[in-house]
C-alpha cells in the first residue's frame, strides 16, 4: 500500500495547484476581456443597472411584457424548476389557473392563442426569454395600457427578436428585460 | 420548428466529425507517438518529479487497480472533510454553511465516482473553495481515472501474452494534460465570451425594472462548466445546471456544451480502433452504440415537440411543445436531445428539468442509464460495453459450437463469471434500491425522521414511483441527473444512493480490468477459419441483442409501473 500512498498524496497536491488553482485563474484573466468582464452582462436604464441580461426577472405589471411563470419566483440565487410531472393533477390545476389569470388581464386574446410557455414554469426559474409568439400575444394589452399603437409594439418586439443562430439553428427568442427597457424608453 | 431540428442534427454530426480525428489523436497520445500537444511534456515531467513517480514503470492489472483505488480513497477522504468544514474554509464570499455529514458523504462519493448526483444547490450549499478545489478537481481526476482504467483494457487487448500494461500514473496524468485540460480550456473560453461568469466576486444585488430586489449568484463558473461536460461529470456550478442562464447562456453555448457531452466518449471508441489497428471493430461498436442512441432520441424528441396532451386539452396552443421545465432559448427539440445525450453518457448535466418531461422521455432516459453503455461515460462506457462483448462472444460461441475467443484469447469460466456478475450487479442495485425506497414509503410514511418518507415525492402515483426509480438508475449508472422533484437531501437518500454510487462505480471498473488482465496472460491463438469474427455486422447485432435482452428483461417490469403506466394515463 505504501508504494501507492505517497505518490497518490503528492500527485493530488500538484494536480490541485494546476487544475484548481491555475486553470480557473487563467480563465478569469481571459474573462476580463469579455463583454461582461466575467461578472455577467448587465442592462441599464436611465444610467441605473436594472438587471442582468441573461437572468430573467419577474414582470407581472400589466404595462410590462410578462415573463414566464417561475417556480423560484425569479430569485437569482435560488433558481429552480417546478419539477412537476406532466400528469400531476395539482400541477394541471395551476396551469389552468394561470390561463384564467392571463385571459382576465388580456381580454382581447382568445384561449387558443396563448402559447404554453406563458403558463408553464421554466427549468431554471430564471428564463430571460419569450418566444416571439409569447411576446406578440401580449401586444393588445401593452398597446391599450400605454396608449400606443399595436404596430409600434409589434415593431419593438421585432427589433428585439434574436433570430436562430445563423438563421439555421435553434428557436428565435426575445429577451424580456431588454424588451421592457425598450418599451420604457419609448415613453420619454 | 424547423431550425430546432436542424439544430440538433447539426450538433450530432459535428460531434461525430470532431470525434473521429480526436480518437486518432488519443490513440497517438497513448501509443507515445508525436502530437502537437507535446509542449505539455515538461509540465508532465514536473508533475512526475514532484510526485516521485517513474511513469515508465510498467504495472500489471493488480498494481493498476491498487494505484487507482488508493488515490481514489485519498480523494474521497479529502472531499468529505472539505465539504464538512467548507463554511470555515476560504473563498466563501456568500457565507454559505458547511454540508451536513450525510450530504457530505453523498456528495463526496458522487463526485469521486464521476456521478455528480447533486442533493445540494451550488448557490447555497457549496463555496468557491469547494466548487474549485474539490468538485472541479474531481471532475478532472475522476474522468481521468475512467480513461486510465480503459487504457489498461486497451493495452491488454493489444499485446500478446503480457503482464506489462503501462503505468497508471502516466495514463492518469496524460488524460488530463493531453485531453481534458486543453479541451476544457477551449470550452471555458467560448462560455466566457458568451456570458458565463468567470470572476471570483460573490453575489450581486440589483433592483429590477419593476422595482423588485434580486440577489444574483455568480462566481468563476466557466472553468468548471467546461470540464463538467468534457469529462462526462455533469455536476454544475448552479443548482439548475445547464438550464441556468449563466451556465448555458445561449444556443451557441448549448451546441458547444452538448457536443462536449458526447465528444470524448465517442472519440474513445475510435481511439480503440486506431490503438489496436482494428478500425472495423471500432465501427461495429460505434454502430451498435449509435443505433441504440438514435432509438432513444426519436421517441423523446417527438414526445417533447408534440407537447403535453393534458395541456392541449385545456385549449391553449403548444407551438413550442411541452415547455414545463424548459428554457425558451433551447426549445423542446434541443432539450429532449440533450436529455438523451446526457443519459447515454454518464454525464447527467441537464438543460431542462427531466422531472417535467413527458413519460416517454423519462423512459428513454432511464433506459439509457439502465444500459449504460451506448457511448457511456468517458472510459467507463467502453468498460461496460466490454462486459457485453465478452458475454456476446461467449453466447455466440456456444450457439455455433466454437470455442469463444475474443482478440485471440479464449474466454473461459472465470472471465464469464466476472462478466455475468458485473452485468447483473447493475439491475440488482437499481431494483433493490427502488424496492427498498418504495417499501419504506408505503409502510413507514410518517416515521419520525427529519424528512418523513411521505414528503419525499413531488408528484403522485406513477410519476412519483418514476422519481425513485430514476434516482437509483442515475446513481448506479454514475449519471447524476435526477428527477429533481425528489426530496433527496436527507439521510435515507443521501446514504442509500451514496452506497449504490460506490458499488456502481468501482465494481464495473475492477471487473473489466480483471478480465482484460487475465485474458492478456493467456496463450494467444492466431485467427483461423474457425475463429468467430467479432468485427462484423452480424456480431454487432449479436451484441445489441445481448444488451437489449439483459436490460429489457431486467427493467421492463419496473418501467411498466412508472413511465409506461403514466403515458397511458395522460389524457
């Protein structure tokens, strides 16, 4: 056993220095040159940081585009999914209640127009995005409450839509925080 | 929707296109031939010199196992105590507490074994010290352990009658310096430029646009996430793993991370071909694994894209498929594809919550882990497959009345006993574990534990049963993904899955290494007309049949009680 014990200890120590000490330090050094300087990219409104671009936040007021339901209530230090199974009756009641709430706040929207993402919770509880459909369905409410034209809101969504990668891979998406900041900027 | 399909097809093709040259490169590294990463040689010499190791000293299979088990034991003890006292150790800007003994026991076993079942969330129950100096360290060395064990088997298959199977430390270090570290470096840089944090700063507090105060967890995550994928570890920085928008910020990172999940596992199959100069055998193995893989991908992607019938029933539209537990930036296709890739390998990272996926997906994911050798974990995936090869050779030999031989060696009673035990061990620990949990749940739902069994499950009936079955399948397969609704951070689950993880890791390493070592000592029989050919499609079908029959017969009853029953009950 002794033949192996000492080399095991020593090799662990030097690998710790290399892998756990040096490697992440080098990555942190490189990270300084990235858009968010390695600390996460932030979004500003009127010179104030209002959040992180990648971290979704809660939007429940009618004058903002709602973000998706979150099992973690958008607490960015305790993200979580609901982990409810597709057949769970309590879960299905929740979804049904969310549909009712949505219809109440969006009387101009027909039930079959509601995309499922607006009534189901994301995996991280911090989903920063909506699909274009998820944003578009909210146009009538936003336009009415902000007293702007539906076309104006639609254009805003269009401007803030990130198309699939190279137009080929993955779904299109709209960053809700950036969209809402753009909406507030429209006002002034 | 089309761009989502194109996305996952691209991910798979890119993975294979990268894996072939990488396999060739890996074979060169371990044959000691020249490669462009030879500038790492001085670093390796420094490591060996410091450790007092002669990397050229040949070991036999028993010496290999002794070295492997000794060093793993040291890591286990080190990890356990670091986690137990992490609250008092440095690099803890968020002032997170220490782990309880049972959680530390589970986490230590889980990370030493490349499993990375996480009964904790990184944001609240780990520190920057334990994330980097314990968990990420284990990401590297546990993956390297798997590759080193596999290299012993490769070497034993290569040489005629030999005791000299290379040096364990040499394999271990080169797996890191020539493969895992350079690949992780590339992936980490890509992640950093796409928004994954790299700095050592603690939580930030911001007031959002709507006026809510939020605390945002951060940390030097990019480095860890890179090796978590390339080493088929899966243990993430954040609790929700690669569903977290810092851990996997966009579709680019999703492509890169998802390629990394499969890359080395597939490359090692091709490495076998180049290393032994048996390319045809490598393609047969790759073919069998790929058929098995695709058989799981199709139903899962179809189920997720199709959406939840119970929600369709409510009259709303599901253009994005089943979205519970999924992120908009990935969509259902890429989430389902990831779910299969992460369970066929022993990775276990997730970009969507498996607990909320459709029952067909859950069944496919569990089936992957029950078979545990369609690609499989780095190194160990091939070791599992090797067991099935041995069994297939033996059965085929009996069927056609020839002496079972593999690579010029007779397979006899002793090897078959080891192979059968290892093949049966896997269903045994999964099913016994699940039965035990179910028994406790049914008969002692309100026993006075800190977490009562009646509070374990997040979902009722069939789905609840699946949560338990999944947890044990994931532990035994050293996968680490979970039906995260299960309340697993308590003594029963921490201890029971901890033990299953331990058994599920070390015996399937010891068995194949022992078989290979024993075979390498046997008389070499040159191939003749009477030899059963192992590099043919026929033999491929034979292996597939053996795998399928063993897995299906063992697990079908349990799957019936869980996902199959749930599938037929959703209206």
